[in-house]
């Protein structure tokens, strides 16, 4: 393969050296330079079979050269490397026509593998550029430069210019909707609407009307025609969050839409065209739901065209400082006091297990901004908030040894109550009082977790729906928010 030449452009002499050595060991001839101008001279002269270029060069941005390369030598593969490891860098490399994007630091064997793929004659060219990507200094849609997030960025960069159906999986709080929005905002449908629907928050009896719309008089209470989410998302992206909670009857209608590209409203007869990109998300194992008969297998394969897994925060702890600073800056923008984190507080954050993932980190930063009096937040403040919030964290697992159980908390409350009353304890009513205090937050928080869906809340609590309604009235719980009204 001595006749195959790789052109390498990087302003870092060390990187040029290691790439030169690795590629020569792989059997390639290599020419290296620290100037984009010299690289362009070689390309214009017809030299080289593949290009590896850094983005930030002293004389020109490596990305800006790629369109000229495509115009002059469209069959010359260009591999882009960069230490600016963000989603925007990956997207821009792909949109300009780069064959591959490799974030620094990269694995040398990976570089050799990419070069081999780039030189393979069976591989086609890159996709056409997508115009109108936001500037680098605009708010980043995703934060993190860890290897786990780099994998996400590279997949997203390949997907934004396609119409493929994407299924985003990951634990609650990992940022699945942010990824769906990035697919929309950087894709060809960004001029259309982005419509998000949470399947878990819609009552079962209303879900088909919510998705497909209804005609006037289609059912009791349908006083006018209502456009569904498919119609609202026309020309844009429809994001179906928590798709695993979609009931089977609605799954059947969704499958028909995906197969035929059209649907009818509830009570309607005229077919409407479905013109939206479908992106779904779930924190559940849909394969297990399929085996349990709770999710249609044919729909699963229709939706799971391109799977994209988001890593939990515990798998990307190196991103925590950048994420924390981002959330603190957002807090300041929202009017909260300016804060920063000490080195020991950052170490404390890295040690936490983060059951609530990025959402838990964001909420923690907001609490610290609001409650911590010091401008520089120390480890003691972080530990205190993590300790106070761990039991209430929605993603928290079983309590660790030494943590106060519910029984202990109730016992301590009763002891304090009895001690406060001494010999003047009431003759009756303690049982009802305690049960009300326990029952009210239990039902209110369950309703909140179920998005106000009383049927799902009753099922989770193990209550009859009529019993739940009665308790809601008795306990004066606001069913719109799940909070007690009084």
C-alpha cells in the first residue's frame, strides 16, 4: 500500500508525529504539515488519497476548507479531528462533507480503522450540507466532552440530515428530549414545529384524540374540531416520549400511520397525510415489554430503526464540572445570585451516584444558588443538600444503610408529638391524624408522578379508582398539580 498517501494537517507537532508513525506502521505513505495553506497546495496538485485535518489551525479553520475540497476533488475523503468536542463541531464536520469526525484525544487504532474505511472504494460520499446551523456561541443543546457523549455526538451528526426514525433510550433525567430537539434543530425540518408528547401523562381514553385529533361531536364533550399532535407537527418533528406507556389500542393506530403515512381523526372519515419525522424515547426495556405482550413487536421494529442510548451521569462523571457551571450560569441568568464551586465541592459531586442523572444535578445547582449564602459553594453545602434530597430523589433506589426509614421518621414524629402534649394527649383522633398526614403526600406525589392521571395513580397505589377519587376530595388534593390545596 506504499502508493497510498495520507495528508495530515495539525498545528501540534506531537500529534503530527504520532499520526505519522501510526499510519506508516499501517503501511501508508504520510505527508504532514502545520499549515492549512500547505495542505491546500498538496490537494490542488492532486496529491494524497485521504486527508486528516485539525479544526483549529493557525491560518484557516479546517472545516472551512472542506467545501473547497469537495468541489475540487469530491472523491477525496476528509477526516476531521478536534479538541473542541461538542455536538456543533460534529454536526459542522458532517454537514460540510467530512467522511468522519474524531474527537481528541483519539485512539490511534481508531484512526487507522477510519482511514481504512475512508479508502474503501465501496464507501459513498458524505451527505449534502445542511445550512443554517446556529453559531458556536449560541446556547449548546447538549453539554459534555466525555467519550460517552462523543459517541452520542457522532451518531447525532450522522442522523440530523436524515429522515430516519430514532428511538432514544436512557434513564430518567438523562436528557432524552434535549437530544430529540437537537435532531430537529439541526435537521432539514428545523423550519417546522417541534411537538413533544408524553405518553405517560395522557389518560388512556384520550390518547387517540390527543395524537390524531377529533371532529366535533365525535364523543361527549367534543364541542369543536381539535387538531391532533400529528397535524400540529406537520412539516416538523413529533417527539413521542415514554412510548412504552402507550396503550395497545393506540399502538395499533400508530403502526398504521407509520406503514401507510396517513390517518383519520377520531370521528373523521377523510384521510390526512402524516408529514412529520418521528422520534421516540423511553426509559423502559421495550424488548421486555414486547415479551410480556405489552408492546407490539411490529411497532417496536418500526420505531427502533436507529437506536440511540444516552449514558447515565455516573458513566460520564468527567462532564459534571462543565454541566454544573452551565446550570449555575443559567441560574444567574434567571435572577439567582452568582455562584461558583470550590474544588472540594466538585470532588464531592463526582463521588455522588446521581440516581436522578442530569436533572438531579440541575435541581441541586438551583437549590444551592437559592439557599447557599457563600459565593463559593463548598463541599459541606453540597453534602448537606445531597443528604437532604437523596430520599426524595425520584430516581433514588433503596436506602443505604444508616438512612432513616419511613417507619423511623413516623416514629420520631409521633414521639415529638406526644412529648409536646405531655399529659394533655387527646382522648382520640391520633390514628386518623397520622394516617391523613401520611396519606395526603403519598397520594399527592403519586398523582404528580403520574402527570395527574388518576387511573394510573390508582393502579400504582393499589386502590380502586372510585376510592382514590373519594380520598382526593377528603384530603383536599388539587388534581391538576397533585399538591394539597390547603
